[in-house]
C-alpha cells in the first residue's frame, strides 16, 4: 500500500470508511495534537487568536476524550 493510499484510508477519504471507534480514536489524537500545538505558541501568538496562557493550560489539563461538543457532531 502506498503512502498516499494509506493517508486516504487513515483520513477517511479513501474507499475504506472509518469505523465509529476509529473515528473517535483519531479525533482524540487530533484533539491532543491541537492542544500540544497551542501550548507551544507564544503569549503574543495566543493573544492574536484571543486565548490566554491560563485558558491553554486548562485545555491541556482536560482528558483526551473530553472534546468540544461541536467536534462530536461532525458528520
């Protein structure tokens, strides 16, 4: 399987649809990665997007499965 084919399967854009549990697992990884990315921003960058360091720290403290309600309604 080529890298491109694998990427399409993993992202759910290929011929093999994601199962519900796989979708949830990959969403948890996405949320965790996003939270880590936020923690790496400078205070000035956070200010640009309307966040505070305290808000980011609170977000980092949340469990990986504790995701925003709007993300659960995707699809």
